[in-house]
């Protein structure tokens, strides 16, 4: 998948190549996935108003994919480019302004241009199509907000009712914890500040055998996909960093056979061993930093190296997590769909 467009250009969009022909395109489902990510959906996210309606340009005929590249676009309708006029020659703290200037020698300061999280809307379209492809294999992907700042959801994902994740603004499947998270985000927003957290994701129905043994290990591709999302600072799968305090005798996932199927008694491997899926749930966590644009004054420098004060303007998320949940799911779907298609070439039936 390739994406194009900037935050304040006329549109964003993408081209998806390699999708098999004959896939039924559920356009309502694809649009509903975009609606989960769109701005302005609650009081704890940016109030930029965008319909985020996807228009498909190629690769679909009579409701099915043709096997040729799928092109699509999403119009940018609610732009306030004037909010960024003061940023043309200065570098905002922890933004990509300075690094883009160093790489390209020229940049679009409006909403961050290409570095804006607005680009991720295109990924959600690709992820929705990948989900439709994976659905035929019985693979289901779910993500949820597991932590906002210091507020943690300590329950294991198997103990939670994931049917209620979409019933609150922060997308946490525990209503009481969700209420506390929302209050924390509202408090931070009133202070003109931002806050980060953690999104947990799991995929069920992935059979054993997907993945590659060395450079394209399944967990490595998932990690790269997650780290390509704006504001992501960390990725861990299975036991993750907590596993370092365990001995091998306690950490190992013991195999057993049940009705002819080989399974593991625990899943500290996160469903992946040797870079290849083992048939257990794939489980990982993604850490997001606080949004870099804050409504408080901070010191920075301009292109000449002169020190000056800068403060955020416009409409920004106080916490990226609620809108990032569908993005994490989408990137997971794209990776799993790729590995499913690759797996079909690895053996002779």
C-alpha cells in the first residue's frame, strides 16, 4: 500500500496493490471503519470536522475487486491553514519540522503536512480491505485503550468484554476505567496539555505457519507497522519487557495435544515463535507518546537559530489513543493479510 496527500492539501488517498480479485467490497463496513478514526467524534479528540468519505477510483467492478491496483481518495474539507502561518520558519518542539527541513530543504507547515496523522485515514481504508480479506480465513482483530497516562487497565484481554469497547469515547472495554480515563483526558485538555498511553491489540483465528524465519519475521513486521504510526514510541508482543524478570523454566510455553490439535498452555510468546505464528492468539501492546502540539508556551528556535516562544493554535487531540485504536487494527490487518498471501506460496499442496 502507498499513501499520498498532506493534512491541508485538497485530499489524501492511497493505492493498494496485490489484493486478490473477486473480494466482495463491503463499502458500508469500510466507511464505518473510517468513522471510528475521523476527527470531531467526541469532546476528547480534535474538533476538526471531516466527513472522511472515501471515493474509490479504480480496482473495483460490480462490487468486487478486479485484482488491479485499488485507488481511492478522501477529501480534506475543514481546513484552517491560517492556524499555521506563524510556523513557517520555526521548529516546534518534538515535531518533524526540523528533520523535514534537514531532509528536503523545504516543507509544508500547515498541520504538519505529510507528517500529520491525517495521513493515517488512508491506512484505515487499506486496513478495512485487509480485514475483509482476513474475514474469509476466520481472523478477527481487536484493539482497545489499555492505559492513559498513569491509569492502567490491569485485566488480561481474555477477561474483557470487547463488544462494549466502542460504547465509550476512549475505547476502553472496562466502563469504570474508561470513565476515569476520560476525566483524565478532559483535565489535561483544560490545562492546555496532552497525555499518552498504551493500546493493546490481539488477533484470533490466525493459524500456525504465517510469517518468515529471518528478516521478515511476523513480529518484526508488526513492530515496523506499529512504529510507523504517528506518536508511537514502543512495541512489545507476548510477555514483552515483563518477561525479562522470569526464568526460562517459567517463561516457556509448554505444548500439549487436545483432540489432535497442538496448543500451548500459556501464551507468553504472543502467538509467534521463530517469526512464525503458532496458532495461538497474537497479542501485543503499543505505546503512544503525548501529542507534541500543546496549548502552552514553550521555547524553541527558528531557521536562523534565534530563540523565541511558540504556542499551539488550532484544533488538536489532547490524547491520540481513542482515534488510534482503528489505526492499530488496520496496520495489523495489512501485515497479517500480506503474510497470509505469502504463506500460500510457501508449500506445494
